[in-house]
C-alpha cells in the first residue's frame, strides 16, 4: 500500500471541483490520503497598511475556496482522508516541494483550471521539476468517453523501467488493457535506383528489432501484473504524434521525462511538452533517472 498522499494543486479559478474529484478517485485507487494544495502569491506593490488589508482579504477568499473543495470531496468520498493547505508561496515551488513525499501530483488544464499549458506555465514547470509522477487532467476532454485502455510510450534509446512499471500498475488499478506505443523512424531513402527491396527490408528489420526489445521489457515487468493484458502498437513518424493518436479516448496516457540538473531542470523535454499540448485525455508524466 502506498503511504504518501496524492497532492492536487488548485488555483483561484472556477471549475476546480472536477480536478479535485478526479484526484480523489486516484487517491482511493491507491488507498492513499488526498491533500489539496493551494499557493497564495500576493502583489508586492502595495503600501504596508494596504498590503495587510489585501493579504487578509485574499487569505479569507482563498480559505473559503479550499474549504469548499474539501467539503466537495468529503461529500463524494466519505471514507477518504482529506487534508488541505493554504501557503504563501510560488505554486510551482510549493507543488515541487510536496512532490518529494507524494505518490502522485494531480493538476488540471484546459479552459478551466490552469491555463492551456503555454511553455513556462505552472503545469509544465511542475511536471519538469516534480520528484513523483504528475497526472495532468483536462476538464471537458475525453472524460466522458474513455475506454478501458492505458497507453504508455516507450523509447528504446532512453528506456526507463519505472515508466513501464507505473503503466502496468495503472492498468492493474483500472482493470484496463495496456497498450505499449513505440515510434519508429523511417530509414533514409537511398538516391540510388532499384533500392525499394532494400528499404522494405530495413523497415521490416526495424519493426522486428522494436518488437523484440518491447517483448523483453514486457517480460521483465508483466509477471508482476498477471491480470493485465498487453498489446503493441508500432508507429512511424514523430513520437508525440504517435502517442497522441494511440491514446485517443484512452483512460490514461503514460510517458517518461528525464530529470535534468541546473537550469535545464526548469525545462520539459520536447516530446513530453508536445504531448501535453496535444492530448485531450489525462496524461501521467513519470520522472526518470
């Protein structure tokens, strides 16, 4: 049983009930408590007396917001342990710190909740800095028509076992089918004539090598999840497009994102960022070594 909390980050926006209820369901599946986290950032351009008054008004309004969300969760999930926190901090820094003890961080995106993930937004920066998996949920996305699939993107060059392990565990929790998606790069066409046969051979060899690699990785993890059925999908072209197309109407899309050091840790890998922009359904990003 997981012991850390599921942390859900909420903002001062309308429509936050959806993301906290989604996070609550994730907490119930993990037998974990839920923590609703909210960061308050006050403007620094006020005079001292005005700043005190502004601070009090902001705190009162945000406290009412958080308490309302807590009551929403408790009403829907009476047995779930729910805690909340209202902190004066930068939201990215707050959620990155809380990720150190969490089993999952849940964020909202879309027309409500956090913005539509422009580069540098709260959600993208949290995903890039978190120490635990981050699940980004889009209100009004595929939530009403999801099927029983979990899709995971596997990279042969930078394969990380923890990504596949997380995907198997999520499929097991949801009693879902696991689809492993892998993008292949087409061989560079030869300028010489009569090379069609050789190109087809290279294509076939690339597919066979990918299937062999993926079969080995499945064998390493799958035995721990005997109830999970597994399928493979090999696509040609850009990895982000392959993942998004494979995950259409899926319950969850899982992918990895390599940890960086120094200033590069503030950036998210291009594939991860593109998928988060393009995907309509929930996306879980697993930090990898």
